[in-house]
C-alpha cells in the first residue's frame, strides 16, 4: 500500500463520516453502535469492504421514507449486525480455526 492509497483511503473515510453526520441524531447513535460492534466482531473485509457505506445508504433511504431507525433494524442492534455479516469470515473465526488446526472453508 503506497502513500497515495493511504491518502485516498483517508479521503474516502472522511467523506463517509461526513455522510453519517448528515443523518438524524438517532440514526447517528445507532450507526456508531453498529460500527463499534462490527469493529469488535471483526468481519475481515470491514475496513475496505462495502458494508459500512451500504449501512449509510440504507439509513439514508430510511430517513427519506420518514422511518425511525429502530423501524428499519429492530430493537436488537447486535442481532441486526450479526445478520449482515453471517456469511462473512470474521477474525474470531480465523482465530478459532488457527487454534483448532482446522483449515478455512
């Protein structure tokens, strides 16, 4: 990864954060909790992948439709996040496989 890639990545991240800041406060709170949870659980492709921008897209559509954030995702933020990443490899799974000696599938 070169310096230009790092600079471009930072620009994209700042643009993403700016989009989040345009959401209503309740959406921002839920997004930040989702982000924290997802960074903890660790889908391997989270930093470069499309998941976080897609969540913002989804939230922007919800705002445009006049829906509350919990109408979109339900009361259990973690369960909603788990549903989003159910088919994605996570760092926890990779670690479990490494200590159990099982190859990744």
